[in-house]
C-alpha cells in the first residue's frame, strides 16, 4: 500500500515525547526494558524512551524519514508494510503506535492491532478522531472503536494517561486527546469502561477556521461529492416546512 506522507510537514518535536514519557512510564510494567514504536516517524518517542531508562528500543515505519530528520540512529529503524502482519521474530515489553492507524485503510485496522498484540503485552496507542486534520487521514475513528479491536485480541484498555497529560502544553494536542494504554488481560477484555469520545480544545476549530479548511480541500473527496445534494435536500426541506403567514 503506497501512502503519500511527508514527515517534515508535521509539527513533531522532541519536546512532547520528552515531557510526556516520564508520566507514560508510570503506566508501563515496572520491569519494562524493551520497546518497539510502530510508525516511529523521526524517532522522537524512541529517543524519549532511551532517555527514560529503557535500554532496548526499535522502530518500524512504512516510510522512513530522511536521515537529516531522524533524532536516533537509522540502524534502530526497520521499514515494513504496516498493512500486513508484522513478523519480526521477537517480543517486546511495550509497543507504541501513536497517530498511525488513521493513515491506513479500514481493511488494515484489525491487521495493525493484531500485529501490536503479537509484539507486546502492553500497547500505548493513539489515532486521529473523525474530523482531525492531517496528511492522508483515511480512517479516523474514536478511541472506543480501537478499544473494541484490542478487546477482540484479549486486551483491556484504560485512558488515564490522556487525563494526566491533558493540560501539558508542550505535548502535542493529538496525543493528549487520543492516547490510551491497552494491556493483555483476557479476563477483563471487553468488560472495562468504554473510552469516551472527547475533543481537546486545542484541536477544536473556530467556525471561520472550519470554513477556510473546508474551502481549502480539507474534507475527503466523498464529502465534496455528496455535499451539494445534501445541502439542496436540506434547503428544499426547510422551504417546504417554512411557516406561512395568514392575513
């Protein structure tokens, strides 16, 4: 699957991972030493993991960032197709997959979650919600959708981490909005509280910004094709039900 994506166009820095990882570390098993980041981008979270005491890290991405954009050694990153099962021949204590799943088609969603479940017993996950701006966002879902997929693989989910980092301004707002932790727990998988759908204020568009974004082509092509018919149907309905005045 070919994905058009440029790492340099995104507002990612070391700042967010560096600030958030110490708090994320508290959500991980105390014995955790190995971590794999699926969709690692420029390696910011891998570097934060190393700086917070994890000693064995690896990254995987479908599109390898240019060398001058990487913040870790390129020897730590493998290029793999994320739409097929990731069979790399080893297990990790923790897997990260942050703001990646929305770039893959719907048909690849359970494949990705299955790969993460095979790679580690603890998964830190986030994915863009419906309407969230970004490059090649083709499958945006609320966290509860992904929670259901993790449940089907025997994982229970908890979103305490996002409330811990919710007000940390140096952490990118999409992480603060979407992040949760899935842990292998077949006994409780599917019986835990459903993760609520919330929008972070920093990602909520003002009406003028929203109109500019729509006019600039921010919505999927299917929306633009259906919008005129939907708008016309709504206009006709309003006219038909408009109150009439009587002399």
